[in-house]
């Protein structure tokens, strides 16, 4: 259902983009157009790495989470639109999770989505992929 909604939303956006706007559109560094830029791998700033792990530990259930090395992606080498991404697994269980710390929020993969398709998984793939 979410996929159908997103496809409809994309079609509506594309249809709306074909006309000339009557008022000026303000473009900011955080505008949605930046999400269309290809992302590159950048160093993880120390404070963002700590924030990502802290937010992840607060969001994950249970104890004993072990993190693989974190990595970051951004739209440029200055770290614009930074996402700190990683993988964690819980010791003594089969629990594991991909996650991202992005704009102060924790985004966690949805392992219950059919064939891995969900809004969360699509967004994680978009912000954590790099060229």
C-alpha cells in the first residue's frame, strides 16, 4: 500500500513540475532537490559517531549490541546532508539491524517488510548508498 501511495505521490509531483510556478520558489541547502544528488562516502565526525551510537542504543531493544565500523555519506566533501550509517548485531541472538542517524533522527531497517521493501528501507538505501 505504501508503494502505491509513493508512486502516486511521485506522479503527482512530476505532473506538478511541468507547469510554470506563479510564485518564486525558495531553494535552501536542505531542500528536497539535494536528495537527488549522488552521495559520497565521507569521514564520520567524532561527535556524529557518538550521537549515532547513543541514539541507536536508545532505540534498540535489549542489551549487548555490537556495532560494525560506522560510515558516513553526504552530498559533498564538506559533509552537507550528512548521514551516519551502520550495522549492529545483538550478542547471543540472531538480531541484527541496519540503521542511519540522519538529521537528528534514527532510521532503522524494517526486516519485516515483504522482500525488504518499505519506506524505511528505501530511504536507508538512498541516504546510505555512495558512489
